[in-house]
């Protein structure tokens, strides 16, 4: 392992211990830091010898990328050097006086309630796979789970009698999320019928097994959602995360409290949830423009 890799990996280990970040988030940090250190190697400068002008030079080299990408990479560098300064490995943080690129926060993509109904009805529920996928889509829309939380659900996390799921989210934080009658009914039907067919062997804890009886990957479910979107005639680019956005947006459209939505989504910061209030306002503006005589 190179010195560069050792320094980066030590930082990522500390980050994981402190904040319990997912492997995907840690991988993004790793890629950003390797990108910068690769660029820095052209100047024969060591990673821990970085100067503010090095950071600025690197950001300038990203001119073909979006402001959002540049801001994310600066954020990765900022956290890395803050950690090194705190540990006493560098005398100062070279990112301290560098301002992040100004970016607008895009509204999350969502679905209408009619589009959601079409998506939920797309799987062929006469098959075990169709029953599983219908149950997964119903649970996803009813709970707003992250796709990683959905595919990793275990049978013991579900209480059908009480109609709740115990979700282990980011940072290993537990939260209880209500299922709703429709999702609970489809989930109970799948557990009673199609799940045993998919397991094809000894009992297992995985709630939504793959065709091979194992835990499904995020990518497999993502492809399934895209396939059902086409079948439902939905032209929007669709992913499990868009269904999660629809869950939050539709709750707010029907009068849910923002703090409740924050709790259900598993957001640690209310500011992350507030983006959905903009979505709800956009919907109200569109309805006003469509139906008001002076809209």
C-alpha cells in the first residue's frame, strides 16, 4: 500500500468510526481524495504538504465539471484536512479560506399519485417474483425507505400485527416506520406465498430474496423499477430514490408535518427534509396557474 493510500484509508476509517457513514459515501470520499492526490502528484508535492494554491489549482482543473461536483470534491478535501490538522499532522488547513462554489439546490424529481398507482400495478403478481416486486414497491412508497434499507430488510424487522417496520438506517440508527394497510397486505401475501418459492431451501432471514434465494442487490431492484416504469408508461427517468421522493412529497401535499416526514425518512438534519417544502410549493403554484382564472 502506498503512503497516499495509507493516509486516505486512515482518514476513512476514522470517518466511519465517528459518523458511521455508508460504504457508498466512504467510496465517494476515497475517489475524491485519490483524484486530488493524482493531480497533486504532477507537481511532485505530497498530499500532507498541500497549500491553498494547490487546492485552488485543482478546483480550476475541474472547470469542465458542474459546480455541484466541484463543491463536493472541495467538501471532501475540507473534511480530510480538518481531520489531519486536528490530529496534528499538518500545521494548518489549506482549505480553510477557500469558499465553496455557489450552487442552486435542485428540486428532487418526483411522481404524481397517478404515476405511482401505475407503477405499483405493473408487476405480474401471479408469479413469486411479481409478488415480491409488488410488495417491495408498496413498502417503498409506504415508508420512503432508502433502497439499501429496503433490500437489506430482515424478516425479524417486520411486525405485521402492529403494521410497522424497524429500520436500521445511516449510522446504525433505528427508527420505526408504519407500513399502512395496503403495503402490509401485499407484504403478508408475499411472505405467505411467493417468498418460500424464492428461498428454495432452508429458511433464511432475508425478507425480499433474489431468484437465487439471497439478498437482492440495490442494482437489481433499480433495474426492476426502470422495467416497471416502462411497463406503466412512465416516461420520466425513474429510480427507487424517486419513489422515496414521491413518498415525502405526497405526505406534505396531504398536510403532514415536516418533522414527522424527517423522522420517517431518517434524516438527521431538518434542513435535508426542507427541500420537500419547495416541491409542495411548486405543486401549489402549478395548480393555481392551471385552475385560477388569473393564473
